[in-house]
């Protein structure tokens, strides 16, 4: 039913789109620099503060007594250092230990009108001592001392949050309270680890987009000057995957999702340092001075260089590929599969073949995963999964114990019951007749449904849709009966289409330090905590349903007649038919 000629012609718009995208590539914006030396940041003072706080508050799990006492001391220090207002905000949030009462400390030093600068660091930690993780708070207090002396002209806000070990409850609370876009939000992570892990500047978001490229380059340039080393950067593939599946374990993520220009600065990269990680005084000095240098540069920056919205552009080999170009190319590459599938549908309808039942059967194949995600969301909403914060949990705080295994078993049982019993009930509810896999319309229904699901996904996230483009094209032809593929070839094509999704799962797990079990449970918690929007997991569930339906069609569809017939006579290139080796009996008589 599929028309190969129409399929080839439909790629012409894709060639034009690629040409337009090639001409849309531009240079990266230059970093904002300053000639002011950040000599006022005293690394020795920050180190003394770090050692003092670590000795007084070795245990700082979110919402614990140690966390609250440290919040009170940070507030006292900020009142002494910052000539402005200091507020302690109490609220209830989800953390790695369930719902806890948390405290955010906010100090604001007023400045000239306009967007202000924001510096953020979290206080809590999973393990005991955890001096490297506390170094961000020590650097924040030292930067507050410098700002208090009037070195910066813009309004500067210092925020000490709790919940940074997982869920980012404190950061999310502050994002909710921000009424306007800041000039820049700089999140201080690990500022003192002896063992560095690049990149030092993280711009990944918990929503579609990433930190403004100019802001990232500004911090990169400051770190390069102060450390004398390359701060590193995410490759274009990593940027693409983070756009496709927006998730990060850095505290800059909630700010970017809320529309704020935010970056994380950390010597250990995106992942938090180990509790017993060694620290270096010179590292704290270098990173603290780099952040102060960037603050000076942003303080004097022109209006167009600050308060920029998160961007959907990505950097490819030092050049900027606009997000609109990615959206255009993704749609153009989806178009051939969509056009051919719709054309095949029209052909089948003219012949009186039914396709509606195949479409319903394909959609229902995704129902078990939809039911599992819905059950996880209900468990999280009902607080039966209390440790389900609305943001990712780094590996040290992501525990999978007996309670988590029981919840996972319940979800697996729901998915299994939906697969064995629920699908038939849904088909009857839709009024769909039983589907026979030897019907020519079944393969077309699978391909058309997959193309429509990816089209819907493209509307919300073109980067995610691009991950499924190979699957749409491969599944379309693998399930078409006229291709005559053997079962092993069809199964191979279906699995190859899933490789981009598997690569995303593995790459994100490695970036976050998750093991296989932690990664699976981490994604369940993201659904249960509401981090992944309902429309997103609904569309992804339907996409997985299309994969299952395609696999069933290829494996269980009756083999075409003559598939097992052995061809024993061949010519130099292909089969040599009757008459090619001497003629037939009728021809010889003539």
C-alpha cells in the first residue's frame, strides 16, 4: 500500500529545510567581560567559614534540626554583612526524606533600578560533614560581604535554600515568588572539591531550553581567567538530549524552567560531590573569584546582555543552531512518513479495507504504560509515594529500599493487568472489532498512528520528536506487508528505531550517577512528583505502544505465501527465470 515514489518525492522539502538551516547557523555571542580584578573575594575567609560551619553542623539533611540551625546562622551572618532586608521563609516541601518544613533565607541589597543579580546556594546534604557541598554556602557568604561594601551597582539578592539534595523544593519556592526576570541567576554548587569534573558551568534546564548562551560564556570566560584551565562544555549531542528530555540534577533547572536566566557553577560538574570529597582552599579561591568577576561583568553589562530568556538554540562546533531551524527540519523529515501513511490510508479506504480497528488496536497497545504512569501520579498525589519531589534526585539521595520495591511491584502489576485484561475491555468500549494481523491495513494503522503521535510531540518539543524520527520511518516500512521482510529483519528495524531512546536513557543515567535500578525508579518518581507533564508521558506512552504494536505485527503476522520457497536457479545478478537458460518447450517448437 505504500508508494515508494511518493515517499522519495516527499523528501524534497527536507532538503530545502536543511539548506535553510545551514544558512541560519551563526556565531556565538561574545562573553561579557570586565577589567575589574575580583581581589576583594578572600578565599581564606571563605575557607574559615566553611570549616566552622561544617564543624558545627555536620548533619544537614533537608528539614532536619541541623538544617534549620544552619539556616538561622546564615540569616544572622547575612544580616551582619548585607545592608538591606533579610527574610526567613518557612514552607513545606517534598524532599528526599518526604514532606518536611523547610527554610529559605533571602537577603536583598538594594541597588539601581532594573533587573537584579541573584546568587543561590543550598545548605542541605545527604551525608555527614559534606564540606564540598557546603562550600557553596561559604562562597555565598563571602560574596555577600563583598556586595555589602557597595562594589556592585545592581540590586543583588542572596538566597540560601534547602532541598537541593533532591527535588529542589527551596529553589522552586523562590522561583514561584519571583515576579520579574532577573539579570542573571548564578547557582553555587561545589566550589572547593580537590577532584574536578568538567564542565564547570551547567546550563541544562528542567524544561525545554537551556541557559542563555552569552551567560554561559560569561561564566566560562571568568573561570578560564581565574583557574587557567578550560572549564569544558556540553557537546551538541548532550545539549540535544537534554532538550529532548528536559531533566537536570542541578539547582539551576527550576529557575530556567521558570523563565529565569540561570547557570550552575560547580567544580564537580552537574553531579554533587561525594560526602567525603576532599577540598582545596585554592579551588575555593579560584571559583569564588570567578563568580565575582562574572558578577562585575554582568553588573556593567548593556541591557541586551542581561535578563535574557532561556533559549532553545544549541551550540554545534562553536556555532549556534537556532531552535526554529531544528523545529523546521524535524517537521520536514517527518513529512515523508506522514504523507505516505495518509496516502496508504486513502488507498485502503477506496478498496473497502478497514483501518479504524487497526488504529484503535495500536493506540490501546500504549494503554498499559498510560495506566502505570497514571497510577504513579495518583500515588504521588495521594502522598503514598511521599518521596516523590517534583524534580530529579541525585544518586546519593535516591534510595531504593523495601517500600520503593513494593510500590514498583504494584505499578508493574497494574501494567500487567492492563495488558492482559484491560486492552480487550478498551477495544470493546471503543466498539472496535477484533483485528486480524494478516489484514493489509494493520501495518498502515501502526505507521500512521506513530507518525501522528510524533507530530503531536513535535508541537510541544521538536527535539523530542527528532529522537523518534528514525522509528517512524523504520516502523512504517517494517510493518508494511508488501516489503516482504523476514521476521528477523523486521524486528531489527523496530529495535534500531528505539536506539535513540535507549541512548538517552543510558547517557542521562551516567550523567546523574544512576545505576540501572536507580534510573528506572528515578523516572517513576519524576512522573509521580509531577515533574513530567501529563501530556508528555501520555505521548511517550503512546509512542512505546506503537513500538509494541509494530513488534507484534512483525512477529505474529502470517508469513506471505511463497516466503519459504527456495530459489535454486540464479543468474549473474539475480534470479534466472524460465527461458533464460535455453528457452521453454513452447518457444522451441516455434
